[in-house]
C-alpha cells in the first residue's frame, strides 16, 4: 500500500486517526471472519453427527415397528384402526345432516345457517391451526413420523406435569414444601428446612407469613435463638423485609426480653435501641405508619433523650389513644411545657375511662401519667385513687408507696381540722397511712386528736368506733389506739381496743397485760377479769416483773393478800422506787397484821394510810 504524504496540523492528525480506524476495522473483520468460519465448520460436524444419530435411531425403531406393522396387515387391525379413527367424523357428519333436515322442515334453516356462519367465524383460528397441522402431517414421511413416538412418550409425563401445574398453580407443591419445612424445623433439622425454603423461593411462593408464624411458635416453645434467627432472615435491619418480623424485632429489643444466645444481639441498651430504630425505619420504608409503630419510635426517642421528637411523633394520636396521651404527657412535663402538659392532662382520664380496662393492666409509666394528670388538674380525690391503683398494681415499687403515704397523711391532717367529715374515709386513710409505714409518733398524734375531739365532734366519735371495729386496722394500730386512749384517760375506750386484740384468745403477752391494767382502772374495774387476763401473759413470760406487778395489783383488789405480797415483792426487786408497788405492799401487810412493814411501805409510797384500812380486812 503506497504511503500517503503526511499532512501537518489538525487535518493531518484527523487523517492519521481515520487511517488507524480503517486499519483496525480490517484486522477485526479478518479475525471475526476466521472465528465464524471455524464455528460454522464445527456446527456442520455436529449436524452430521446428529444426522448419523437420527439414521441410527430410525433403523432401530423400524426394526421394532416393522414386525408390528406386518402383523397388523395380516390380521386386519390396520383397517380396524382406520375405521375407529374415521368414526367420530362420520358420526358428526351424520348428526349435522339430520340437524339440517330437521331445521328445514320447521322453517329454521336460515337461522341455523346464520348461526353456523357466526360459529364458523369464531372457530376460524382453531380450524386454521388444525388445517396447518393436518397439512404438515400429510406431507411428512410416515416412517419419519414413527421415529417421533419414543420422544413423544418420553416428553408426555413432563407435558402432563407442566399442564397440570399451570392449571392448579404452585399451591399444592408449595403446601407440601411448607409442611416438610415445618416438620424439619420441629425435628431440629434446620439445614433441611432451609433447603425447602429455597425450593419455595424458586417456585415464586412468598413464604414470609408461614415462616413468621413458625418463628413465633419456636419462641413460645422456648427455642428463642432459632426463632430469632428466622426473624433475622425475614427482617434484616438494613433492607426492608417482612413488616411483621421487623415489628417483632423492634418490640423485643425495646422490652428487653431475652433473645437467646445470638451473637448479633447488641449487649448494651444503647445498641438495642439503635437496632430497634433501624427496624422501625424499615417498616416506614415498607409503607407502615400504624400508631403502634409510632409508639415504639416514641419509646426509642424517650430512652435516647429526645423528648421533643417523642412528643411530635405522639401528637397525632394523643387525643385518641390512651397510651399515646399518657406518654406525651410525660414528655411535655419533662420538657417543662406546663401549658401544653395541662392541656394534654385533660385527655388522660377521659381516654383511660374509655378503655374499659382495669387499672391492674396498666404499666408503671401509665400509672405515673395518671398521677401527673391529676396533679396538673389539681384533682386531689382522683390523684388519691390513681395512686392507690398504682400501689396495688406494683406493691413493691417504693415510689407509689411514698407518694401515697405522703398524700394520705396530708388528707388525714386536713380532715381532722374539720368539725364534720366522712368517718369511714378517715378510718380508711388512717389504716392506710399506718400500713404504708408512716412514723408511729405521727400516727399516735392523729389518734390523740381523734380521741380528744370525741366529746365535741360526732364525726370523731363515729370514726373512733369505726377504727376499733375496722377489719383493715392492723393489730399494731389497734394497740397504739388503746395505749393512746389509756394515756388520755379514756379507760373504757382503751379497754375496747385491747379486748378486740384478745378476742381470739391468742394475743401477745403485752396485750393481755394492757387489757388487765384497763380492767383494774376506774370506771367500773373488774379485778377478777383482770386476774384471768394477766394469767395469760404470765403463762407466756412467767419471769416478767411487769406482769407480776399487774397480777399483784389485781390480787390486792381481790384481797388475796399473801399472793399479792409475793408478786409485788418480786416486782419491787426490779422497780424499787415504784410507788404503786409500795402502796400495794402497804395495804397487803396492813391487812396481814404486819404493821411495821406496812408503815415502811406507806412511807415509801408517798401517800397516807387510809383510816378504814383495818376495817376492810
């Protein structure tokens, strides 16, 4: 090829480029041509091989079919087969001929012809296809057609299966795979179960719901790790999966429930919250925006110190759903937005009442929200009721106990400042305050005010009587009430309190002693009953000097001088300066004629000798 004269400048550069492209085209065309020639030669060889194979198969099939054909000709079976093949056509032709004759006789020939033409138009595609098949069949060599019989027989089962599957769909096969997958998982063979799951995917069957239900069953049966692994496959945290599985994962992570020994589970609270939020994001990507999803997202925001975002997420539902209203109220209080919190507080009791659920079904945070609502609305009775619900639902939680005890003490004190009030409510609050651990000194002061106001307030009298008869009053409270009444000089009221404690005959020794002491006091002392009561105390503690003194005083009143001297001398060793003991000994020695001893004890008793003491002997 002659060399061209090199041109300078831009035109020369473009000319060189064009020449290079032409050269590249020629070389590529030559190479592709060689490849195509080699490929065509290979195909010819393959076709030649197939032709040889076809001839071999033809000869083999003919060796089998030729004897069968000869036998058919000898026995006349060929004519029989031809007759059977032509019989349907002959019958249909005869029926058509009869039908046409009948139609002409009744005058419907034209109608029948019109219907036939219309029906023929409908069948035109099918007749055309059948005509093409017939023309193709009659132009083929019969011997060559016989060669197709083995292939047709081999393909027939596959054609049947495909046709049957197209009619019934993948449902029956998928159902068998699903059943086999469940059985494999129940037996713990997860590898086989995974194989069946892949088969279902190949069939194009969405098995997510069945797998989700199976995972729930695994968790309920205690196999948390296996159930969690299935959920992870259904709901990967980075791509949208099965929405229900995403929700289950987020809920499980937020509630802190055990997820089994799974390495992917975050060990920290922060990690669990982050993973839960990712699952909630996937639900939103799937188009899920239910209130339950918003509630879980608000929980994530609240626990990750994002109260404003939590409040914003809950706002659309805060006037319709109790849980949303309760949580948003806590977020607003946390943000310090008193005005919005007060407005939100109005919806909390209304929505709770509309639930129709017992308070025992609420969580601690929901109880806290009810208390906050009552506090913001300045509804003290409602606040007391909500605190009682909270305390009864969570009796071991110190917060409701402390809040309820404080509120109860405040209400008891404000009630006792009134002249008229509800006695039953006061008794209930006194019992509750003592049961919640209010200081004993505080309880004693309220009992003192109650018993002192009995003379001027009918409500106080009814409250005192109700307290002594209340089944909710504990034994320590009744004992404190009796002691307080005795110290205030209300002997008969104190006696009632101690008699209630000893009514079943199984009271502590101190109760028997205090009852005996009240029975020895005015008005209306009953020393014989006192002696019986103190005997119960001494049975429990026979060496108590206090109880021996009480028995000695009862014996003095019953004029049992010698037993009285023995008991009082025993008590005097423990209490040598007790004037009541000296007085009892003085009277006893005087009655026994031991005047010197009587005089000594009279002197130490701080009193003077009664002038009629001798006449009382």
